[in-house]
């Protein structure tokens, strides 16, 4: 076993105050998403897990312990009354039948035998009250709680609640609700340090963690609480790093729409002979003074990773070997506003069939069109010098021309971002891994099977002729193949296993990936704590991963590769 520490490269410890209230928007009807808010979910979870009167807390109370002892004694006494138990069991069974027929008689054709029996029952003196709806509801509840046959029915319904719920809501909504609730299980803590302790305590003592904050103030889901704004979140994270300098590697969350943090500029720079020099700003403070480890972006919140405001920062990151962590999976956190007019066409990838037009992006639902921001092919627009040059020309900003050395005479740039260090969080998603395995008539996925270089994105002799190929790759290639191809072709591209690591179906492909000499050194262990908690606890994920992989494979992704990724 290696003496290097385990490094979890993808964790979150932001609190409920950092989450806008209406993230249910676009998943639920307007009335519901305004009622079922983040504060409400967090409040329910806080009551359930912490309040002294909650049923959960009662399980661990002295009173409950005494109650269980008394129930055991009562059961022992009850066992001696054999005839009475038989009579009550028969009575209970009959009550269950009565309740079942009462509940379902409106859904099925009325059964004449039971109808006649009920009429006779209701006509018995002093039993006519059974006709009342309130009485019948009370009997049903009593049956489901107190009678063994009824409890079995109730437990069957609970165990199949997921399947039953799909009769009323779609699968995307169900996934959102489960993620919503899982966030509430940890986000009710007021302090990031408390959540971090819950994370840290599930790992060996010397384990290190990459902590990724979130800036959700621009996703159009309502205003974040003042006490949970970006500035406060980052200040608390800074304090946590200062107290745990050896085990925590926090990143700075970057959104191109953010202009300031408090009274400070968010990002301010100057060009010094083709090098980006940070001027006094929030990013300079956190990167150069507080030694935050890298940058986190989440394009699904409503921007492209190649946004023109980000290009100088990415030049700085490339020159200083600073890692960038990007969200790359179809998820439930995304921009909730209306789709803008300019988002109907890709800014860089052209449509070769329609001269002078860009690729149409026709999706209109938020959950669909925000995937256009997340798509891994967007990063080729940063990494490939030809595409980057075309984008810089389109931006038409003198400061970008100067920074990247654009020459109109030669139509070229003197510096590029091919050396950018990027980690694709979630490696595209477990659905894309399964898509790769399922396709047996696909020209792109085969490239990973029989071609050591993966997909050829652009024609090296004439890149202008490649847009048709890029359009086809965008629409038809699975994300596992695209990301793996980028890893192979560019020296500092990584991908982590966060969130998807819970899915045991990906393990065979993971082991296959780790046998690929061009890929194995670029795969990182990460879990996506606490967002993944609706599937597994951290210690469960760690144990499963160590069990599924050989010690050499685990050490590679959890110890060796993360050190190289974080090195700057």
C-alpha cells in the first residue's frame, strides 16, 4: 500500500444559505416550486435530524428504549393468550379486507357479494356510523398502523413508492426530488466546517479533499440569502483552509457574469508581454495570497466555458499550471431563466451546409438547452489553436488580440491554451458510459476501441473543412469517447469519477479505462459529497471503490494522479 494520502478530488460543503430558494423551478408547477423551497426542505431536514421532538431523535432516546422493553414484556404476556390472539388475528384480517374494499371500490367494478355484506353491516344497530367518511378514513389509518396485515400493505407501498410515483411524475422530476432531499440532509448545517467534519470523519486520518464552492446567484432561481452570498461562502471557506492547510484544497468558483465581490473587483488583470498579471481583485487575493488550488466552473448555470471574459483567466491558469474543474454531466442544477435568442446557435462551430451560419441549437426546455453549455466539445474550442483563433477573431477585442498575439496578416495566434489543465467532473456521466458500451454500430465509440488517439476532431491539413465533422460529433458521439479523446490528445486533461462512482455498472468500463496507457494517469477519484448522498454514504463509496479495484488501480486514481493534477 502507498504511503501517499488519499485525495478526494471532488467534494462540496456549501450550506443551504448558499442555495437559491426556487431550484424546483422548471421541475414543478409554479405554485409548488414557490411553496416547496430550499429553506422549507432544509427546515424539515433540520427538524427531523436535530429537534428533540422529532421521530428520528426519539429512536435514540431513553423513552424509546423503555418503550421497547415494555413492548417486549407485553409480547411475552400476549403469547400466553392463544385463543384470544387467534380471534383478534381473524378480526384484523377481516378489517383489512373491509379497508381494502373501501379504498379500491371506486377504482374497480363493484363486487356484489361485498356490497351486500356491507349493506347488512351498516344496517346493524349502532354500526351505521361506519358509513361516515371520517370514520372509514380513521379505520384505514388504524389498519395501516396497528394491524400486522395492514402494516405489510403499508410497507409494500413504501418499498415501491418510487415505481408508484412514476405514475404521477416523470423520471427527471423524481431524480430532482431525491437530489433535493439529499441536499437537505447536510445543507441544514449553518457552517461549512460542520459539513466538512462530517465528510472528513468518514475517511482515513491523512485524507485530503478538493472542496468546490458554488455561485448560484445568476441561475434565476431567486435571490440567495445575504448571509449565504458568494462573499460570505468564500470567506468561511478561507477560514477553514487556514485551520486545515494540509488536508483541504479549495477552488475559486468562477462565473463570467460576476463583476465584483463586495467592494472588490472579481477579476482584474493586465498584459505583460503576453503574460496575464493579476491586479488587486478577489481572484488575486484567493489564488496568490490565500493559495486556493484552482478554479471551478459550472457552465450549465448559463454560459460557455470559452466566454470571452474567461479567456484571460484561462491564459493565466495555463501559464501557472493551475487546474480548472468543470461540471460535465446532465444534472438537475442549471439555468432556470428563459432561453436567450443568441443561445439558439453555437458561437464557434459552424454549419457547413449553410454558409456563414453557425450550428443550430434548437432545444428549448432548460434541462435540455443547458446541456449545450455543458457539452465536452466546447472545451475543444479552448484547446484547439484553430478554433480558439476563430473565436478570438469573432470576439474582436483588442486586448484579446494582444494577449494571444493575433496577426491579421497571417490569420494566426502566437500563443494558445492547448496546455490548459482541465478536469471533466463526472467524466460525462454514467449514462454516457453506458451509451459507449451499448453502441456496436457507432463509428465514434469504436475509435476508443481500435484507435489509440480517439476521435480526429479536425482535419489537420484543412481545419475549415472540419465543421461538418464537429456537428456530427456534437450530435452523435457519446461523451465518454469525446472526453477520453481529449485526454489522449492534450497533455493536461483529466476526468474524475465523482457521482458516477456510486453506479456499479460503470466498474467494468472503469477497469478497462485504467488498462489504457493513455488514459490511466488522468483518471481521478472523487465522490461529489454530499450531492451523491441519495445513493451512498462516503464510507460506503470508499469501501466499494477499494473493493472493486486492485490496490494498484485505487492508488493510481486516489493517490498518484491527484498529486499531479494539483501540482502547480
